[in-house]
């Protein structure tokens, strides 16, 4: 039977979808690229922002229409939205199965049951903050059984080193749908990455909601980086996402000591106002955040840093917003992910902090902050002109135009540097998954453009 998987959300969700896809393939199902030709539609959901949930409901509406002529279609909704809404989702006319993120190892069996029986099914954690050791071990076994390189990113793989979060930022739904922090045993992580390396994977990205909080029986994330770097075949190691509270500076020493560790740090700030950070329950001040960045640049001079910001959080004044601009200008990120605040049901902010910033103001602040970051990114990127950078080639660019602006027999390729800069250039398509040197000839705020060097 044919299976289509639609994924919304973060890299953690993308990893889950990759594992689920592999589990269905090994069970004899065939993957499809469109819900229109699929017998089974799996929707991996995100609850971090309202917009992500609206996209899920829109897709379910489309499938409901499809089911009028093909009532045999089986629809399974899994992931964070499934855990948040639980059985409520089951009332949707299109939905056959609801499955929480911890229960994804059960999806194949749930679908097989649905094929034989039209009764709706729901599995989720009744108390996500109290996971059993058996649940954790099943998820860990699922990870190691069905991992692989990403389908659209040759020679790259994501490896979960931990799941869950203990920070309880007042606006964030993650602790309520992903559960508490649980770090995987280092020996399982190491053996998994070794197997991936044996299959030709050259870059691994270590994932965690707060990856720098990884700790297994006293074994720290910095120590894990040293062990992963010993694995033959792995050439680049990245990790996301870091949380600024109680940051272990030994991580920077590992980045400086180990050539395989990419000099890239994604460390969300969320606001430049201490007042707003306190209301968000982030657990640090702007000065403490900037001190982390300053230390990173002292220990790892060539590090590139990305940030996250939320605009329009409840009570954010114009003065608070201006402080976010000031923080971006001081931090000088390579790029920044900026979001308009969206209240999430069940979070502390939704209960206690009024969403009192008009959408027009949120949009204006979002646009202004993006403009500030765009100027900084443009300035930083211009420093690459004339330089040669090493990139891991991901494949063909989605853009149809040529990177060089000249006629060529080769398509436009896209790759990334160790610092996570996007590079596009023309070259043979069979270079996907390989490392190459590219000389940068021009830049934009988001992209470096270049030419393959000889040899």
C-alpha cells in the first residue's frame, strides 16, 4: 500500500518522519510524494505556533474532500499536535488514528489494524511528564533500528541525543507535548553514528530541544562531542539547539579543539528586554546571554552564530522592542529566525499574560527586526567575496536561475559551509553528498554565490 508523509515543524519532527518512513518501507509499504495517490496519509504535526496547527487542519480539510470519493483512505495524525489535542483530534471526520510523539514506534501496527478494522484509534501519553523507562527504551530502539541518511540530504543524518525539555518557558508548549529531558546513553549514540558512517554518512547533526543540557549519568555534552569526533568516516558534526541558561563553556573548548565540530552555534535569545525575558521565564538576562556569545567568539574566533526572536509577546512595549534591535546589533548574528508571538493553549503565558499586542504591531515589529538582521547578514556575507570555502553539497537548488548568471551545462547546486552559510553554484549533479571547494564571487543577505574551484 502507498504511504504519503507530510511533516510540519522542527528538525526533531523531520527526524521523526524519517524514522517513521523507514519503518513503513521495511514493513512493505511504498512511499508516495502526494496525498492524492496514497492509501495512507501520515501527518507529523507541530504545536509551537498556531500557524503550524492551522496548516494541519487545512490539509485535513483537503483530505476530507478526497475521502468522499475514496473513503478507504487511512489518515494518521501524530506528533506534538496529536499529544496536545489527544482524542479531540479523533473527532475530525478525516482522522482514523491519533498518535503522540513518544508512541511513533506503534504507527505501523496502528495502520495495519486500521486496514483490517475501521474503528478509530488513539495512543498518547496521559501524563507526558511521567514517561516510563519502557517507553523511553522503545523510542531509543526505534531510533537505532530505522535511522538513515536524509532522503533529500545525501550523506547527512540527524541523530537525537536527547528529547524533552525541563525549562518551561511561559509561552512554550514543548514540555507539555515532548515530556521531560531524557538523555540517551552515549554508547548507543556512538554505535548509531558509527553505523551511519559505515553507510556513507559524512555529516551528523546532534539533536535535542536543549542539546547543551545533555547529561547521562554525569557524562556531559562536551564529552559526547569528543567521543563522536573519534568516529572514522564522519567529517562534520553539527548540533542544535542550545539553550542560554547554565551554558557549559567546555562545549566551546571542544569546538576549538576538534576540527570535525562545525563552528556554528544556534542559540535563541527570544528578546532583548530583561523584563520580557523574565515574563517568558527564560532564566537569563541579556547581559548573561551576550557574555555567552562573547566567550564563544573568544574561544572559537571563526564561529558563526544564529539566533531566534519572538516579537509581540504580551506586554512588550516599544522600548522592549528597541532593546531587541539593540541585542541583534550587538550579537551580529549570521542569520536570525524571527516569529510573531502566538499564544499556545495550556501554557503559563496563555493563562496569565494577556496577548495584548495588536497583530498589525506584531507584523510591523517582525518586518523591522528582519530588516535589521538583513543588513547585518549582508555585511557579514560580503566578507566572503574572493574567498574559497568548503561546502557539503546537498543537491540541486530549488532556484531555476544560474548561480553564475552564465550559460552552462551544469545545474545550480546548493551546499552549506561548516558555519551553516548557504552556497549556490553550478556543477555536476553527481556531486551531491560530496565536499567541494567553492570560490565566492558575490553575495546576498541570505546566500553566497560562487564557482567550483579547479580540481
